[in-house]
C-alpha cells in the first residue's frame, strides 16, 4: 500500500510514458500501471507525425476539426517532439530528423515509408529506388527476405551471413556479444562491398545498438542503416526500453503485468485502481489519473458485435454506426471508419459525458485520432501525452 | 496436344475421385482444374463426414449413401478422417416428435444411434448447453477435404494420370456432332493446350452449367450458398448437430485446431464472387451459442462461403432438395455429374466410372472401396505433437509448419500459388490466418525461384484482400484487435501499397 501518487498513469505505451516522464521531470510523484509491454514494441520505432505533405506540422491545419492534434497545436507538438528527442538522446538512443520536415525510410518490402523522426540507425534509410546499396541479410532469417527489396530497387544487391539463429530477437541478441560482432565485421570487410550504403534488417543489438551501429559503419567505411522488420521489432523494443529507463531515472514507479482489477470512485473523483498481479493485488492511489491505454490492439478499447467500450473506467466511447460500416471492403483502404472510435475529450483532455474531475485521456484511445489514416501514430501519442500531463499538472497545482 | 481416353474437368472431390477410380481400372485420363484441388464447394464445406443422420428424416436415400460411404472412408482414409463421433442434441423447446421421427429414420436406413442422457452427453462434450434434454450419438466424423483430394490424385499420378491444375477450360472441341476434346489456358503463362479424349466428364459442381454451355448443353442444378465461420480453437471434440429439422446454424464441426460452424442456405445465381453477410455471421453465432454457450465469447477468425450444386427439382427450397446425385449423358460424348455431397464423392466416382466402362465396353470392377488411399504413409495424421519433430525454423506458428515442409511443397511440380502451399501444409489456416506466415512463405517461394518477386508481391496483395474479405463480417472483440495489428504491419511497418 502506497501513499497517494500525484498522478497515476494507466498504460505504459508512448503516450503514457511521455505523460509520466513530463510529470516526474517536474518533481511530481507518478506511477505507471500497465498490463504488459506496450504495442509500440511492435512498431518501427520511427516517429510518424503526419504523412501528408513535406512539413508535417503545417499539415495539421487541414486535419478534421475533432482530431486530437488540434488540442495541442503546432507549437505544443513541436515542443513535445523536442522533449522526446532530448529524453531519447539522454538514454543513448538518439533520434535524427527535423520536426518540420518529413523524411523516408526503406521498409522490408522495398517500399519507402514516410515518417518524421527516426532512430539514428535509420538515418541513411531514405534511399530512392534508383540508388545503389548493399543489403546484409541472415541465413534463413524468418522475417526478412531481401528479394522483396532487390526486386524493387534495381541497383541493390545482397549477401547472406549465417548467424546460426534465424529469429529477429535471436540475431539481435548475438550482436550484444563482442566476439560475434568481430566475426560479423570481418565478414563484411571480406565482402569488399562496392556500394556506398549498407542496409541491414533491424537486428543490430538490443541495448548496445549505438555502439554496434557505429562500429560497423566506421570499420566498413560505409553509411549503414537498419531496415525495420516485422514484430518483434528491435527499434520498437529499444524505444520502449528508453522511455521506461527515462521514467525510472526520474524516480517514477512502474507496476507491470497486472490487469486493472477495480476502480474506486468517490463522487466526481477517482481515488484508486487495484491491479491484479500474480498472487496478489496491488492498490494504487492517486490524486489524478491519466488514461493512456491505447486503442483496440493494446486493449484500451474493445468492440462487441454492435458497440465499442472503454475497458478501464467504462467511459462513454464514440463509435461510428453499426458493424457493417466499421470497415471498408478494401484491405488497403487505410482509414476504416472504426479508427474514429474512442474517447472524446474537452480542451483539457478530460473525457466528455462523465462527471469525473480528476481523469485525463491521451494517446490513441482518443476519438478521431485515426492513426492509420493519417500515419500520425507515435507523434500523436507524444504530443497528447505531454499535453495531457501539462493540463493535469495545471489542474493539480491550482487545487 | 495431349491425347487421352477420358478428360475430367474439375478438381473437387468428385473429379479427384473419378481420376483415382479410372486409374485403378487402368483407363488413361487427364484432369483439368482451373485453380488448385478443392477450391470450389469441396474446400468450402464444413468438412463433415456425414453419418447420414441429417438426412434420415427427409432424404433416406441420401442418408443411406452417406452412412455406407462414411463406413468406407473411415476404413480407406485414416489419415484424412478424424473419428470424432457426433451428437444430435435436443434443447428445451425442440420438438420431441422430431426426435422420434429422427430415430425411426435412422433405424430404417441402418445408421447406428445411441441415446444419451444429458449428463452422459456433457461427459463427452463438456461445452454443451447444460440444460440440454438429451443427445443422440451418431458416427459423424471430421474430414480434411484438401488431403482427401490430394490422396485421390496420388493414385492417379502413380498410374500415369495427367493432372493440369491452374488450367481453365476455355472451349469444348466438337467434330461431327461429338465432343472430342477441350482447350485449356494456363493461368499464369496464359499458354493454351489442346487435350483430346473419347469421353469428357463435367465434374465442376456449381460451375456445371458454365462448362456444359461450352458444348451447347445444360445441367439441371440449383445453386445454394452456405456460409460458415471458423473459431480460433476446438470448442468441442465431437461434431455437434441440433436435433431439429435442418435449419441455419445447426452444426459445429471440430477440424484440426479449430471448429467450423454453419451453415446458411441462400439461393444464388453465380457461383463466383460470393461473400458472407455480417447478418449470416450473427445468425450462425447466435444458433451455435444455443448448443455451445461458450461460442458467444469465442473468437471467430474467419468466415467463408461455398456454393452447393443441388440437383434441381420443382418448388422446393435449398434445404429440402435431395442431396442425391445424377449422371447426365448429353449424348455427344459429354457427361455431367451433378449434385451429391463430399461424403458420397467415392460412390459418385464409382457410378461415373461404371458409365465410362460401359461406353468402352470394358468390365473391370471398382476397387476404390477396398484399397486404402495411397500416400497416407507419408502424412503425419492429426496430433500436433507429431509435427513437432523440428522445432527450429517454424514458418507458421499456428499450425506448426516448418521451413522444410514449405520448401518441399514449393519444390513440387504444379506448385504455383500460395494456395497450393496452404492446402498441402495447412500454413495460414490457424488463428492468425496467415497474417505472419504468408509473408514468409512467399519469401521462401522467391528464394526457391518458384516465382518472381513481382508474382509474389501480387500474390501477397491478393491474399491479404481475400483474407480480409473472409474476416470482415466477423470483426469484433479479439479478432478486431488481431486485424488492426495485421493492418499496422502490412500498411504501417511494410508500407505495402494497393497497386504497384
């Protein structure tokens, strides 16, 4: 049993972590409670802000009026992204890029993906299809097939290294070992690669990726870049690890691995949540609560045959019509109607349609965020996480 | 040009069964199939090896055929039949009189039945509705239609049968008023082949009229769409039927790692381009839940629909039309075999082959009921544990398919498509429905030089669309979560586009 936290953040994904770090960075006592590792571990690790246009921040003006970005505003978004960048550099996982300019990275299918901030290991991933580069692949690697890329990028070629293991996480773990890295570097040098750039699936270590990345680049005299892979994604795991460390460094507490068991409410205030854990339940008391449980994939929202529910507080959730209009027929038509589902909030990120005073909502559980349609995933999570933390703090300080 | 004695059009269970029977009786033949084996109603049914119980009341003749064939297939096809047994359950409110008629009907036909008390039935299938009134046990089994077709084809290939999959028959060649051959177009290269034969058999099921029309003929069939849903695990280890007149949503069949629940019956005009309506899913799920209460909370991983080619009769609806079959002699060398069921495929093939033998004036007995299906020795059978020999390099985690298995099938002659691998290995048929392993399988196909990267991209794209079409009517709950994850992988991480 702990004394009440200044704020309890439910959800350990990017928005929840950014909210927690923002508050902890200003001396607040915070706790993050999470069912488990968040969905950002499955992501490319890149921070998409808004795919449309050259300057993602300018594009925000043309988003529909209910999009959560409007609650933060251009300046707020830019500040939040810079805060994120500062945090990640401190954790040894620097991000490169300009918040006012979109950039591209190569995907495992040989396509270019528009994003904004990228891990330094992907800095040189913006190849155009006619540029020459050399792919270093791994023997029988389960989730990476270089021919998908070489068929689209006509001047690319590949070589295959036998790591003795075929999974993404397994190969990444090998790179944590200095001896393995020595062998790999010697092999690359022996290939006498002509191309200016070297591409590698994103397996260059888990914790030490910076060192691995820079060593390969320096010893081979080539510009190296990682290509994001299918889950489990190393850049996604690194991103999550960095944020978690940043929070712990700021003396935030984390409660991991339990589901939310029950919510205690008194009048218009939430007082505590109880988590189920292995063998015992943990009660976490807070003065304010921030809901950052994400959308359907992470379980913040849940759909039944004909409705959408919010899973922790049973907040009123917006959803578009009946099930037959939730999805379009075309799989590739990004932007299915169901993406609009979520919690509607006021200008201070408090949920609409409820009496609760001390609850704030951020991240993709917000209604109208339409992350796939606008390709604004991590950017929206960072911006609303920081913004919700600020309004939460404002409300708290005023009390 | 290919010359042969008998041309079989259609690679469903009937066509494959005829190929085996002809092979065993020493008749040269060539089978032409526009896709892969079992891509029509054969592969889109519920995989039930009928005991005959379902037809015992209204269609005793079909029921008798089913019961006899059920017994034969259990004997000859051990590796594609799972002896699950089946129950007909009577719930509160279901007519007791129908139960009496049912038992009487089974008695007349000779179907073995056993009356079970509710507690005995619950011992056998704990997931049953505990308020059931009673259950009747019948020898229903579950059958793998893909395997069944492959094994029949093995007998044909061993004896020199020509098998042309991914070939569409574009024309029937007629000379002096007789059908003497066909032209067929290869799907990928569009190369055209001419095949000449003395007899042409139209075994194309729901597509029977399209083929008969090429020779100016027609067949008397009615098309009825039946939709099904797939659960993410086995809720029951026995087939569960509702003890009442045939109706929507009255059956749940365990099949490998999943259960299939259905069906509906909706008249359709065109066998191509059918889909499942969300309302059908709701009907099936609601009905199945009455028999198996857990069904309501079970994740549905896919829906699909097949088209039943029923022998036409006047003024009857799809449920009451006989499930019997007919052989139609068009009088010009073309024969059509229509109607029937997966369960009676062997009998249909036997009768069709008898007809061929009569035309040729040959007397060789049918042996397909006695000889076990060939090629079963190489199959693993059902227990998943048997597939765990090589834990490394598993490509499809849901169905435990290894890289070796994919590479072996990819290397076989005739493997052109992702579907060919799926049907032969069960890759992508489990809970994630190919979300992860398809990308891998196509990567391996490229590596093996079985297809160009462009072809594999086109196939991946088509696969994702087809998969989505099957999943969309049942998107809620955990399956919606899964789907959004798959969407974020293909459209987000890989940034895959619709057209190149």
